[in-house]
């Protein structure tokens, strides 16, 4: 997938083609999505596991209120990596929305 700066301008035919191409990309095999957040002084992390296009499990974690969103994101990634190491049948690749961490 190209960097967002390299995506076509909105409303153009090239954009419609690009969107169609992205919708045909599929993730093969099991995968985990992670997120970390901080709202109203509460900090948390979560992960959800998917196999065969169905959610097969999820976990949520409460962190101390002094933690940052970045720390919550990293904690979620840490737990996902730990889960992959414990599991069987996982292939690994990663993507992150954090600009400070590229795994």
C-alpha cells in the first residue's frame, strides 16, 4: 500500500481505481489488531485476534493513569507479540499507526 502522500487526489478516476485495488487486498491467515488509548485520564490497551474472517479472541488491559497513549500502544503490541510467540500457526508481519515505532 502506498504512503498516503502518494495517493491520488480525491474525486479523480485514479482515486476510485486505487480504492478498488485496496478493497481487493486480503489478509491471509490469522492476524491480530491492537490499539491503545487515553480518555478522561483512563488508559487502556486492547487486542483482537482473527482467524478465517471471524474474531477468535480479544483482550483488554487497564494501565495506570500516568501512562501515555504511546505506552498503551506499545503495551498492546507487546501483548500481541507475546500471544504470537505462545500460539501455533501464526505467521508474523506487523504494521503500526504509531510514527515512533516501526516493528
